[in-house]
């Protein structure tokens, strides 16, 4: 936090519609990574059912506009992930344990992929 003490922003940009940042790559990449983590913990094939439940079209690399991933709070996505694991045959306790071990919160800085050079905006 000390590094931010002298920070003076020149601008703040909100990109709610994915004009500057590739929303599909950011959030789709997270769902795929999460599925891999859950597979590693459980040994189950999680990717297709998790993508379907989250509303991510893995084949076309697109977040579906009305899917859960587009506008659902992280806590609800966590619960949805537990439900997906249960649908794969795990008990409620097993599913909770697997998700707890495999869950990761996305890092938007690492996952962000720009569509354009934002330096040109300033």
C-alpha cells in the first residue's frame, strides 16, 4: 500500500461492455483454469459441465450474455461450482471439500487481455 501513497491517477476508465478488455478471454480463461484445478483435486471431468453451468461456450471461447458468468457474484459462482461437483456424483461434503481445495479467485490484472493500446487514449 505504501507504493500507492504518492499515486495520482490521470484517469479512471470503466469498461463494462468489453470495449478495451477482452471479457471472454478474461472470464473464460478463469473458468477453464478452475475446471483444471477441480479436475486435479477430484479426478473428475469437470470442464464441460462447469462451462455449461457458468454460461461459457468453450468451443467458441465466448461468455454467454445471459449466463451466470456474465453477472453473478463470486459467492454464487462458488455455490454453483459445488452444485456442479455434486452433479458429477460427489456428496455435498465431498463437493464442498473439492471446491474449497480447487477454488481460486481470478486475478483481473493477470487475466486481462487488451483489445487496444490504452496509452493512445491519454
